[in-house]
C-alpha cells in the first residue's frame, strides 16, 4: 500500500526562473517536465524519463492523485505547481496532499537549499546533492545559445548529449535520496498541523498574486532612461570625464578642484553639497540625484509579471527561520522605498503619460519621485479596492504583554501614544505637556528613538544606529537615555535576564525551564545526531536553535551559542546569543504568529490577501469588503494570547502606498 511519495522533477522553460519566479516559468508555453524521480514509502528511488516519452507506472500515477498519499518534496511548491501544469490539474485541488521538506528544515532552524541543509545536518557524502547539478540544469533546463559548433540549436535535448543526460538522471535520483535523508533526520521533530495549513495558505496567496500597473512601470523605465542620460550628459559637460559615475574618476576631478574626499558615499556627498558651490556643487548634486535612480524593482516587476498582469511568488514562507517570518522574493516587497509625496496620484499620471518635463517642473528630483512611486505600481483589480491594514506598534505591544510591563499595557489599552508615554516615564514629565508647541515636545524624539532602539538590550550604539545623532541628540547624553529607559521598563529588563538565565540553566542541566508562558528545553534525537534548544511560544509553535552549547563570548562571559546562518556572512557557522537577542527572536516570532492568526481568520472567511509585508496585510477585494471589517479582525483577542492588546489600523486605496 502506497502511503507516501518522495518526488523530485527536472523541467525546461525558456523563462528565467530566478528573475521571473516559479509561476511565470511554469506558465511559459514551452514549459515541460523532463524527469520524474520518486520513492515509494521511503524505498529505492526510481526515475521516469519523461523527455524521452516514458510513462509513469499506473500505480504511481494513481498514487500521485490519491488524496490519502502524502507527497514530499524539497521546496514542494515547485513540484506541486509544475505537475499541476503538466497534468492539467487545478493546483488548489491537491495542495493539501503536499508536504515541503525545505519548510520542515527551516522550521527546525536549518538553512534553505538542499545541498546546504544536507551539509548542516551532517549527512554522509553519498547522501548529499551532486555538485554537477548546476551545470547540468543550465545545459538541459534552459535555452542554449546557438553557435556554429552546436548547429545553431536553441535547446539541448537528451540525444544531443547522451552521456551528460545519464549524469542528469543520476542527479535527479540523488536529489530524491537527499530529500528522503533530510526528511528521515527530522521526522521526530514534526511541523505542527497548524503550520502545515499556514504553508498551504501561503501557496494560495502566492498563486493569487497581485495586479501591477504596467503603464506606470513602462513610463517609469522610459523616464528613468531619459533622465539618466540627461544628467550623465550634464555631468560629462561639467567635469569633462568619460564616466562621471565612476567614483575613482570623480574623486580625482574633485581633487583637481581642491576638494579632497576619502569616499563618495551617500552621507559624504550630502555634506559636500552643503559646503560647495558652482560646478563642484552641481556635479555632486547630479551624483546625489543619480544615486536615487533605482528602477531595479520596476525591472523585477516586468520580469515577473504573468500574462494576466499579475505578479506571483512575492513571499517566501518561513524565509526568516529564527522567527518564522516571511521573506520577500523577486520584487522584494519587504523593503520598498517609502513615499512622502502629497500628490502621489498626480505624479503617477505624469509618469504613466511619460511627461518628464512636467514631472521635473513639479517634483524636481525625477529619480527620487520614481523611487517613491514603486509602491504604487501594485494596484487593485478592476472594480476592486486595496485594503491596507497593519498591526499598530505590534512589537512594542507584544514585549509589553510578555514582560507584564503594566504602564505600557495601559497606554496601548487607551490612547496608544507610546513615544510620548515613554518620554513621560523617562523624564518624569506629565504626558499632557508633551505636545506640539510646548518646550517639552522635544522629549518625544528621545522617547521615540528609545522605543525603536532599546527594547532588545541595546545601548548607546543601538541609539546611534537608529539615527539618534541625526535627530539632534548629543552622543554624551545617550548613556543617560539608556539608563532612563531601562529604569522605566524594569520588567522588560527582567525579561532579558530571565530568558538568558533560563537558556543557560537548560543547557547546563538539561532540565526545561518556564518563563512568562514560554517553555525552554533541549530536545535531542541521539540516533540521528540532532540536538536543539527549543522555545515553545504561546501559540504552540517552537523556535529551534541547532546544536546549542555554552562557551565564552567575545566579552569573556559564558554565553549561549548555536549553529545558524550568519546574516552578514551568509555562512552556516557558530553564533553567540544573549538575553536581549533571544527576546527579540521571541517577540518577533509572536508578532508573526499574530499575523498568521489574521491570515487564518481571513482564509476562513474566504478572503486571501494579495500580499503581506511585515505586520501589514494587503487585500484586493470588492468594496463590499470593508476596512472596518478587516481592522476589527486584526484587533480581536487571540485565544493563546489573553490580554495582548492588538489594534488594526489602515485605509483603502486604488494603489499600494504608505499612508
């Protein structure tokens, strides 16, 4: 009896999947499945050469569409969507039969990628991804550049390279073997059913996609090319340089004008513009203006947009695996430039109509205007409106609730002005006096930067990173601000040390420890050589820290260490942690679970967002779906978080923007 299939396929499409994403790749008319490797119930892997017209065995074909048979694949979204196209099946009708081993690895604290995950798990060499794979994929899965040598063919088929095709077959088989080995290693640390369902909802959101304004995108690219050429010609005329965009050439030219600079970074150029004049000032202004020319996101939209005018696959489920948050893909909607223009609608129309002179006359800096309009390229479908709603100050609310910092909870349950309230607590000034027009209002800035920087055990350096000096604060007053904030938030400070001490105790003794509704424990599978520090969240989900151990940190203090992906080096290596950092992971993970709860509630009502960004949902719905309905759902108390004061806030619009 077939209970499960482990599957890996190889495919061809003329669309570049890295630039355009899975959905446009599969929707290409020339898309086809080349190889289908499978394993029944974890047994020996077999393969079907689909490219050479082999047929799947009848029992495998029946099992593939049997709802009682679980299909496992690494990055299962790929196999699921590709095979839906191959067999002419509605993707959503069998989504719940698929389980993603990549997501399972991410859930357990590992990195993405079949090869890197196999290495991180310590799989033996024969259970690791073959290194020849990338070259074989390029050869057989993507278009071939026609040359005299290859007879001007545009594709490499099996009969063109029979020996390499045999290697490709081995590679596909090996991928199933590696996926099986990963699945077997993690089997005693299962993904909760509620998270499996969340993965399915995420696939539905990605398949739905979001509409884009292709006329605006076309106009923005046209205007950018025109404006860039104009500014570059002007810079050449002023400097006489062959390439005024070259930092080396411009630095040498500035030196000839008695302006010595170490670099031409953004801040350096900004300061120089303020202190120079004449040709030097104008050349620097042009560099400043050109530095804001970022049309990569417009170009990414062009690459990813499907024939129906929608962009799909913008979100990566569990992309930030220390917290479980989503990550952006393709257009990277998680870090879009903010918009400040008061007349966005007017600017959009000028760009759509390619009226560059009017755009420059009204808005001045054309590249900056185009940058601000990137968000607005995402639009509602005809007859619909976008509902944009987010959780108000979600992390500040979660940390207050988790720590039991009552004065903060009182703020969120009443007026919600946390920056003013924080300043009031820190400096002993009545909150009523911290308002525009009063001298006390300058304290709000100190309250604001403190709230942004200090919640996770940050010090003066964190304040500086958050822009304290640019806000007009003096460096010598920062230690006092840190002291005042910590004195006003003793329960949050206690939370940092309670979590750190609990984690240290768990690793020393092996005994679990509870803190504020969280459960810290070590979990091991000796047979498979796995060991984790886990934190069970109020939702029941767990955070996993791989191969935890105690060692001295850079300050000579005993500290928690584990293995993970270094966010700076992008390498799998040892990472040191401490109470504030663990609290940051936990708070952001709980905030993520609040968003997931909202997505589940919306799904139960038959509503799917077109995308979500951090703590914000974006819906493309008929006007019968109201903003009030959505904010009400977001503000509802969550069963596993009694007393957590949530609030949804938002607006409706025809195009995506920041209010």
